[in-house]
């Protein structure tokens, strides 16, 4: 309904907003040290952006472009996935940049902006996440172990590890 494109150029330390119809730059949303992933929830007109620099999730009002909430996570908040059924964001954070040999996937309610739970993953570097819509499974790229971690979201734990043998440096993922 707003016909906007949101971009997270990390070097800009901001979210850039463009009008899709005209291609013109609308807004620069500052106050984000290292923007990574973003998700826009249109019914709330809210934007959720991970900030890898301070390890947080920024909640931004889509009308005023003001940061309305900061959810504290571990350092290196990065990739995320959204579950429309629960309206939770699953956010990758922690790991090597936090000085830990494990990472966390934090569950954040997009209704309230509160961190609800965490899932510990035995990997110091996670990347892409994908949620299966018909089950409670989530798939996470583990760069540190060159594998896919299969997570049972209902019970909050890793249930399988699938090794990746034909390549290295797995980053993005789609389901």
C-alpha cells in the first residue's frame, strides 16, 4: 500500500527507503550501527531491522521512520525469518563475534516487540534461516560446521544436522 523499498547498506549505517513508483529516495533511517536483515509487517506498518554492531533488533514506525523500540540480543544480530502463524521473528545472534562457540536464535514477538525465548545452536557462525510453514521445523545454515541445522521450533532444540559436502561457506537459504 505504501509502495516502498527498504534497503540495508551496511556501510551507510542506516536503512534507506525508496519509492517504488518513482525510484526516488524517501528517507534515511539512522541510528543503526550495522544493519543486516529486515522484515516489514504491513498490517502494523512496522519495520524490524537487525543491528549487528550492538546486537539488537530495531523496531521502526513505518509512518514516522522513528525507532520505537530496541530489543537487546547478543552481539552480531544477523539473519532472521518470520513465522506468520505465531507472528514471531527468529533472529540469529551471538557466536564468534560474541566470543561464544555457540549461537542463539531469539524468538521476538512482532505484536509486542518482546523477546519470548531463545534456541541454542551448537555453531559459532549461522547465516540463512528458513521456516517450514506446515510443520514446526526451521532450517539454519551453519557456516562454522558446514551443515544445515534442523530445529524443532515447538521444543526449541536442534533435532538433526545435515552435512554439506559439495561446497563451503553456505550463507543464504530458501525453502
